[in-house]
């Protein structure tokens, strides 16, 4: 019996490795197809909004071809006339393409500098995202200044308040104050997003993962109350609790 369990376990590992290789192949094949329009609207006629629309189609196509589908619940309709700071929990490499696919508004991500080192992809990522080197305080400050400028220019921003993907054993890491401070400074709405299944479908371990349907909940926008003394802290707590409670609900189903 133990031998059978071991064989089944290793077959599962093999399937996961093969599927993850297929995932990466599809990612880059679809990326190559989209390079001409991406290059045109990145290097020749720079337009972040159009690049975001192109990236959305790219994300949708490669996720579907790799076997990842999604079930999205919006607590309220997003207003294209407003600007938002989207704050999702961060659990997987699936997070960015999934959010790009489901949010129907132009948005830029604040992402880590390591991704800019990927050949070719890194160029487009650097030009169309807000890059931050979290090891340098000054660089982090500059990234949030740039995020504020993008909001002023009519774009939405997506910031992972956990500051990175935490270890799998952590349910939800404590949020950093950066996105909430920016929301107070710009008097702009925060939209919590709960990503329920990305950690299990595409975990950090290379020998785990599988295709399927992932659940996403885009919560009601939280209005900033600048009259409160602890508005940043309260906004942080409110966003954290919203996602934390939703993760518990998803986990109980």
C-alpha cells in the first residue's frame, strides 16, 4: 500500500512538472506573437493604456491555453471614470496575469526589479510597470512617487501590499503601508482583491501545480477618509481584514 501511494505521488509530481513546462512554453509562444504591437506602443508610440489592453488579451489567451480558467465575483461594478489602487493578496506567479485578465480597466503593476532581468520580456515589463527594488528605501519611495504620477495621468495601479509572495505556510502576510499612504495622499479608492486558489494551482514549488479553475473576488471599493487621524492604518486594517475573511470563507467551501 505504501508503495502504491509513493507511485501515485511521483506520478502527480511528474504531471505537475510537465504541465508547468507547458505553461512556460505557452507563455512565451503567445508573448512572441504579441511582440510587434507591444513594441510599437512601447518604443515608438508610447501608450501604457493600449499596452495594457494588449497585455490583457495576451494573458487571457495564454492562461486558457495552459488550462487555467477563472470564476470572478465583483461586489460592485468598477467605474471607468474613477481611479483605483487594487490591492490583492500575493500567492503565486499566476497573480499578475490573472488580475490583468479579469480587471477591465487600464492598470499598471508595481513589481520587483528581478523580473526586468528576463531576456526580452524584461524590457517590456520595465517600460510598462512601476519597478521597485525593495532592498533600497530610496528606490521604494521613488516607485510610489511614480505610481502617484500614473494615477494623475488616468491609470489605475495594482500593488501587492504583502510586498512579495510569502512562504506557502503563511496564510496572509502583514500588509505594508505604502499603497494605503498613496491612497490617502491622492484621495483615491482602494479595491481589495482576494485570490483564492493560485497558491495551490501554481505554487512556488516547481514539482507542484495543476490546471483548473481559480476563484477571484473583487471587493467593494473602500473610500479613503482623510479626516481620520489614523486613516492610513485604518485603511490597511480594513483591506487586510476584507481579504483575510474572504480567504477563510473560500477555505471553508
